[in-house]
C-alpha cells in the first residue's frame, strides 16, 4: 500500500496520516521523516490511547525535536518512538513498518 510520495515528508516537518489493519481492526497511524529516514507509528499515545497530532499532521513539537502528544504532553523520540518525557516514560509508540521505494513511502506489513 502506498502511503504518500517520499517528497511529502520533510525532515522534522508535517507527517502523513494513514490507516493500518492489525488484529482485524483498523488503526490510525502516521509517517514522519527524521534524520533522513521515514519512520511510522500507530497514532496512539502510550499513556492514554488518544491520537498525538495537535493539529492535522503536526506530530513534532514547535522546535521539531520530539514527537508530542497534544493531550498529555508526552514526548517521544522520533527515531525510536520511546517516551522520553511526560506520563509515559519507559513506554513508547508502536512502530509500523514502512519503506521508501521508487520515490514512494509504502507500508510493508
């Protein structure tokens, strides 16, 4: 499944939302670019299962350094999804396997 054009993801910029099926259910997910690589996670805070984006497709904090939960202020490392600040320290976002192929970001699960 194609998620978006690779060029749609700027370094530490807006993400792209998409859906993924797991365990027979459809889940919201998002893809971002960090340190030159596309990374994707389920769009669900590890503290309380709410979506992270504080505005449509905005997952990074204002400085473009961490992924930020709009509801609880939990901070996540964009490279790993690990919670590094806030109420969910020690837990993390659930990764979604994606790849860049021929200028497209694709789901590989």
